[in-house]
């Protein structure tokens, strides 16, 4: 349990998770996006998928870079993203259900895994940040 409240460990975990998402977004061929995700995109949507992958890779890089010497403001930003990402997923699923968002089984399983995992990462980030701050004040 102590490891799950260690900010270095949680930042490493965030870096790995976001790097995996980035690789999936960047390496998925455009003609496979719909079959893998259920997202029906125009050519612009294909471009946005790759751009999102680069943003996720940047986030992974930032988490990896600060893991040994955390910057609390940046860590809070990464925690915010975890909560916001999970919230956007389930809200969009509800609001756009009649438009076929996450319309295939793979996409639905992905969202069902992504939402709780991002909330969990966010919670772990908050706990780790607070633990880090308490330890810093004690010294």
C-alpha cells in the first residue's frame, strides 16, 4: 500500500499508461480506428487521433521526466487530466449514445476499463501528492 502512495511510483505508472495509449493512437492505421474503437471519423478525425496520440505521449514524457523530482503543480495537472478524461468518456457515452459513440464491443470494453482506471489513477495521484506534501513539510 505504501508504494501506491509514493508519488514517484504513481508518476511512473501514469507515464506507462499514457505511453501505451499514445502508442495505440499513433500506431493504429486509420482504416482500423473504426473497427477497434467504434469511432466513425472523417479524414479530420483520423488526423485528430494522431494528434491526440502525440498529446498523450507528451503527457507520458512529462510524468516520466518529473517522477524522481516531482513538481507538485505539474502532478496536480496530471491528476486533473485523469479525472477529466474518465468523466469525458462516460459523459460522452451517455450524451452521444444515440449517435453510435463507442458503438462496438471493443470500444465499450475499452471505455469500461478506461473510466475506472483513470479515476483510480487520479485518486492515487491525489493521495500521493498529499503524502508527498506531508513528508516535505515534516522535513
